[in-house]
C-alpha cells in the first residue's frame, strides 16, 4: 500500500479492528528502519554461500520477532 493511504479514514478504521499481531505487523511495515533492514536482509540471503537461517535469525533477534503457531 502506498504511504499516502496510511492516514486515510478507511485505513484507520481497518487498523482499529486488528488484533495485536496484525497491528504489530502494520507498525513494522510502516517503519522505515525496519523496511531498510528487511531489504538488506533479503540482499544478504541472495548471496551465494550465505546461510539464510542464520541471517533470518539475526534479523528476527534485532526486531524481537517471534513466530507462533
């Protein structure tokens, strides 16, 4: 979603209906530092010889991310 829609009334109403995990995801998605780090992480994983699991784990630790079933 382009950033110009982030403050639209429709978006605000949708955000107000989210549970905590969904809201957290929306917060991170709008965070410029997170987006830059995510892009950097994707580039690192694309390099030959890079261990994607180690890179993903490091990224998750930096942003305190946890995936729960």
